[in-house]
C-alpha cells in the first residue's frame, strides 16, 4: 500500500472515531470533563475484574507456540 494512501486512510479513521467519541461524551455517565486545567477529566471508578488464576503446570499443559511439548 502506498504510504500516503495509508496515512490518509488512518487519518480519516481516527477523525471519524474522535468525532463519534466527541458526540457520545455528553451522554456518558461515567466520565465528566470540565474546563479546569488540572484534573479536567474525571472517570467514575469501576469494579475490579476478577483476578486470573494461574496454574503451576500451565507451561507443560499449554506450551507456547513453537516450544517443545513435554
């Protein structure tokens, strides 16, 4: 792909995504944006995701791609 084409496409995609975000911001109840210079964006805390359980034998049960299996 031509680099100029790629950059133009990426710029259009980002501009579109930022416009959608800008349009959605007023209706999002978990974010508040004020005109203050310090701390202008405030996010409502969310609940922590459950912690992942790891298995000591996970490497032998699920080897990484290309690793020799035991």
